[in-house]
C-alpha cells in the first residue's frame, strides 16, 4: 500500500498525512509551581482597551514594550490600567472543546531583556508595531515524514535545515508519520486518520520531554513546506524568536506558521526586530491545514486530549483545531503573506511557511496538480453484511489493480442505514476508513472528468474480460490526456470509475490483494476478545469433563431464517438441509483429527450468524437436528452477528450455509488456519433454485468458491452420496 501524506483539497481540508503519557490535569501540572495571579483561569486575561481586544499574561513582565494603535491605550510598564482590566471566563471557552479546565497558573518566562527599542508608528499602515529583543525559546523542531518518502526528508534537510542548523536554534528532527499499512490508522478524513494521529504523537512526544521548560515551544512541520520568499532567510531566526516571545506574552500558546482559508477575529500587528525585519502576527485565528505550527509546552499535554474529544464532532484535525482557536487564542505568523505556490491555486494560503507542490504520489489534489488522476466509487450499497463485504472488497481491489489503492470511495457519513442494508454500521465496525474513503470527501472542483462504468456479469461470476477492458481503458485515457495541452476540452484530469449496483461475489476479483482484504475484515477487537473468552471457558469446561484431550473447535454456521420460512426468499434460494450439515461435520471431524495428534478431539460450535431477526429460532431448530451428530456439540446463544463472525473466524474449520456471511467467515477462517493437503472449509454447492433464472444463470461454482474448499451437495438425504 502506498504511504499516506498530507494533501489539501480546494476547500483547504487535510487530505492525509505528510510526509510515556502525561495524565496529570492542567491544575495539577501548574498548581503551586508559579506565583502568578490566582484569579487567572488558564492563565489568560482578555483586556478591552478602546476598540482593540488584547489578550495578555499579567504574570510576565512587559517592561520595555510600547504598543500603539488606533483608539488604544499606551502600555509602558507592563501593567494594565486598573479601570480598563476585564477578566473573561476562559474555562468556559475551553469547555467548548470538551475538556474541563480548572483554574490554573501559567508558567512565567524568564525576564524579558531590557534592550527593547521604542515603537514607531508603523509606516505600512498596520495598527501596532512591536519591538522586542531576541529571546531563544524554541526547544524542538519536528518534521512529520512518511518513512518511505526519503526524497521529501532530503528536500527538507536541504532547503529548511540550514534555517535551524545555526543561530542557536534546535536542528530539525524526523518524526515518522503513521500509515494504514503499518499502524492501522485511517485514510482521510477522520479523527483517527494517520495525519491526525501523527500530529498527536508528535505533540505528545514534546509534552513528555522532561528536559523542556513549560514556557518553551516546539515547531511542528509537515514535509512539504517552504519559507515564504518575502522573508529573508538570514532574518528568519530573529523573526521566529520575536514571534514566539510575543505570542507567549500575549498568551497565545499555539501559533500557526502557515494556514489555509484563515479566519481571524483579533488584531493584526507588525513585529519588527532590532535589525528591521518585519512580519505580521494576527491574533484569534483559525483555519484549515496543519502544515506548520508552534505549540507551547504547558498546553501540549492537552492537545491530544482535545483531539480525542472531537472524534464524533469533526471529521478532520483541521476542523478540530479551528474549533479550539478561540479557547487557545491561536495566532498566525505571516498573516499578510499569501502563498504563490501552485498548491494554493484557487485557495487562500497565508503564513511565513507555505505548502509546496511535490509531484509525487503523496499529493494528488486536482486543484493544482496537472497529472491525470483516477478514482473508484461504488455507486450504491446493496444487501446486508456479507453482500456489503463483497462490494467493498471488489472496489478496493479494482482500485489497487489500477494503482490507486487509496482512492476507493464509498458512501458512509451520508448513508442512512436500514435492516436490509446497514452500510454505515458495517463501515464503522470494520473501520474501513483505514483502506478507503468517504464519497463525501471526493473533490468537486469542476475539472474535466472522464467517466467509466463497470457492471457485473453475474452475481457469482468473475468477469475477467471486463476487468481487463476496464484497466486498459484507464491507461488509454491517461496516455491520451497527458499528451494534450491543459485546457483542451478532450483532456481528462480525473478518470471517475463508477462500479454500478451489483453483488460481485467472486474471490477472483480480489484474491491478488488478499492481504488488504484479510486485514480489513479481521473481527473487530471487542468481538474478537469475546470470542477468545468464549473458547477459553468452553475449553476449561471440556478439560474438566474429558481428561488429557487437545480440543479442536469447528464452527457451524446455520443460516435459515427468511430463506427457509419466507416464500419470497424460498423461491429464489436453494437451502441446506440437515443432512448436509451432518455430513459436513463428520467430514471435518475425520480430516482434522487425522491431521492432528492422537489426543485430538473435535468440539463443534453452532451459530446462527447471518440470520435476520430469527437467530434464536435457527439455534432452536439446530439443537433438535444436530445435537447428536458428534460427542460434543455446543451452541452459541449470541444475537450479535459480529460475535458469531468472530467465533467462526477463530475456529479451526467451518461448515457454512448458502450465504455471503458464511462465505466470508469461511474465507477468513481458511486464511487464518489453513490446512495444507486437506480442507478445513465445507460449503454447499447450490445457492439458487433453477426457477430463479436471473440468479441461476449468473452463478459459477468455480468463480464463487476458492480452490481447496470442500463442496458438498446441500439437498441429499442421509445415506446418499453428498458429492
């Protein structure tokens, strides 16, 4: 799977990630450490002076500072005019982020050097001008970079490394970004996506560094940024120091160095260093993009907590930060600097750092990238759990064959579940955002698109010719479009492949990408834990009853319900009679014992997984028909299909009914515990009645069942040959 890196859509949303826990409460962290004013909540006081809202930290000396602006008072001694001071309840603002903050004290920085110069009036017309002597408070520079993207890290070392290698600034440190393949995180966009978790771990690592003071800063960078050309490289260190010191004194513990679509509600001021270098700092700023920001140590431990609290409220880390912008008094350095890079096309990117247009696979926005893109989309979901699993697997596998495995899109957030099609619940339980994306996050930018539709040939038949034609069509369009000039009507910038409504139930569609499928459909952790507990209890009980036995558990999936008891379904589906189940159980008991040790004994576990609303009835009928098939036959009373699925997958072999839910349990069980030379899976030969011609005609046993599975007739009677 390709590594995931941060990219930005025209709306400014993050499109993936670039390139010991602290559990004490905020009050515990600060209590008793600093002799600051006890009345401060989160150490922030908002002061209204005329028409200008300034957020100040009265605990820190401001000697030598002079702020001047229209309708603003003059502060020369670091103290506020007593009759103008006004306290605000910042704890209330912080509560909006979902994290309760008690009254606490913020650490004071060392005294500001007295060598500050008087302020001038600001010839550029921006309201305040601030002069502060340089103060080194940056403790760490972290670059988030995907391990496989060494070209990006090398580029950062070459272009950005010299900015930090001298001037008493810390050197850049490489922080390996998380990826779905190695870290089980999700693709964009979610609060569990790789980008969000990479940033969260980078901030947490800084928070856990005991060698760093509470007032010091970390600069977090993604691996696709550059210094704005209007900033002289030799002046960057002094601008950086001045900006962090000013933000610290203004109680802005989070400073964007680059932002997309900024929304600023505070005052914009010009910072002027002793050498005359200038940069603007804008208070109370939110926006999108997370490619460059600085965070102060005392607030760093709480940011991962903030992000976790937003899991059900926002879809991206950008949105979460934006919602925290007021409570954290976030600011923007370089607010007057607009990006001129191609990445900023059709958007407003501002800051001292901007995103650069890398031409690699980690950035794929059609807003600026002129390469021809490809994406796959399932037009609509059909059916229940087993059917949904086939549809997802086929679309992801087709995208992978086309070389765009991380660009398979499905309806998720906008899907309304029903008992007949619980697609939203299915997506969420299997955490499919790890390998695919939500249709809601597709780019819609008006660029010329080419559309290709892919239809199934039959519900249980592999269309080899159709797949080959699809892939060759994609390559032909890409080659033709790449040869045409930009702006040519015939030139496609996006090839949209729509997988039409269907079932696509053949292992041949996705077996070449089996690794992704198995990882995606592994039982959810909670269900897997319950399944392990189930087997531990059953094994302990059997050990007490039978001495010196080595137990082999075999799952039996009985799917009857509507297929047996409702005429509409019974006219379509060929059901499995009890003789089929008994023969399958006897076959597996014989073959598994023969391939095991002399102490091996088989215990069968019968489930009703896959039945809609009649699981209890199915188990009742199964008890009457199967209890005497073997010495030990156990029955699962679970009404949770995910637990039944986990039990079947964890078994050493399975006998399944005619249905897609059982098929997936068999596929996963066979992948987990294969038995070379023997089959640990028993399946029924027939799915449909001959009278259901639309299904019967599209059914192929060899396309539906992988080789090596034991296929038995599902309509024979005891004493007849099951073959």
